[in-house]
C-alpha cells in the first residue's frame, strides 16, 4: 500500500511518519487485493494541529479531517473517523455481494426447474441431430459391414436387390434386424 504524507508548516519527524503509517496500514486489510493508497496531510495553522487523510480504494475515496491542539490526538480522531467510513463501506460491499449471490442462486434454481421440465416433457419429440448421407445401392451384407464399421446401432440403406429403402438395427440381444417397407 502506498502512503503519501505531506507536512505543511511543520517538520515531519520519523516518529510522526511511522505513527501515521502504522495507523493507516491497519485498514488496508479491509480491502485486500484492491487498488488501495492513502494521502495524509498534516498542517499547523496558528495553534491548531490539522490532520486530513484521504483513503483511496479503487474508484472510491474516503476523507476525514480533524483539528486539535495536539497533533497525535488529531491523527487519532481522524483515523477513527476514517475507520467508521471504511467499515461502513465494507459492510455495504458484503451485503451487496450476499444479495447478488442470493439473486444468482434463485436464477440458477429457476433455470434448472425450467430446463428439467423442458427435458422431461419434450425430449422425446425433439430432433437432437440430423445426419444426411448419399444412398447408393448396396447388398444387405455390405450394409451390415458398414453399420459395424461406423459403430451405428441403426443404419438406413438402399437395397441393391429391390431398390427399396431399408433399415438395419441391432436389438438388445445383439442380433441384426432388417426393416423393409411393404408395397401399397
């Protein structure tokens, strides 16, 4: 996390620098993984010690400002104000994520219900695949060999002996059944 500290009308000592860095870095973990950086402005006007901290998280910015007679007290109050803002934003983010997940789960459940209903009611009436092929006259033995070579359970062919369209299929026992149309 990047922390920029600006001192106006006062000398920034190592003690003040480390104190404010320690205070600000505590709240980096609230927004882990996001683009997080802070800018602290410390200034003195007459007898007032003014602290302003701007905390950036992604596209959001949080600002807190406080003034008092003691610089360390001013820093503490400013960080407390900032902490309230950050925690409130974190809770809002959690609530939004939780609500979005619930809505998403509801949508998925509804989609499953529609999908399962659709599959249960209409699956036997729908055509799942269309295969087109050329019909050339072949013998029944050639058609059986072709069906086995292709791994099909059903095979349609034009019978060379009578020029009729016939169908071969393997039944559950493994034997081949030939379907031939009757002439009307």
